C-alpha cells in the first residue's frame, strides 16, 4: 500500500521521504543539490499495473551517483 511504502522509506538511511500531496510537497532535483541522500515522494498506486506503486526518486547524480558511491564501495571493501 501507499502507507506501507511511506513507512518503509521513512527513517531509512540514505533516503528522505518528501511526500505531502495536500501541501504540494514533493521532491525535486534542485532539493538534492549537494546532498548525499535521495529524496522519495509522490508515492501513489500505479494506474497501469495491478499491485504496483509509482513514485518519484531524485538525487544529486554527480555527488551520489559518482563520488559518494565510489567512497561507500571502497569503505565496504
């Protein structure tokens, strides 16, 4: 469900839930500039596939997509 997805994302490391449709709060790429976390929002039932959700995920692709991922992989290794 949408509520179960919100609960799963809330408080998960590296993810910030920004999902308040009543107040038009949802993630945008500008919100992630210079941040490590990915933002998730606009969680809703998928209108095409049964038992599926649609959601919007944004992140700083230079910071998280390249630099931070390399550091995190090196730390694991």
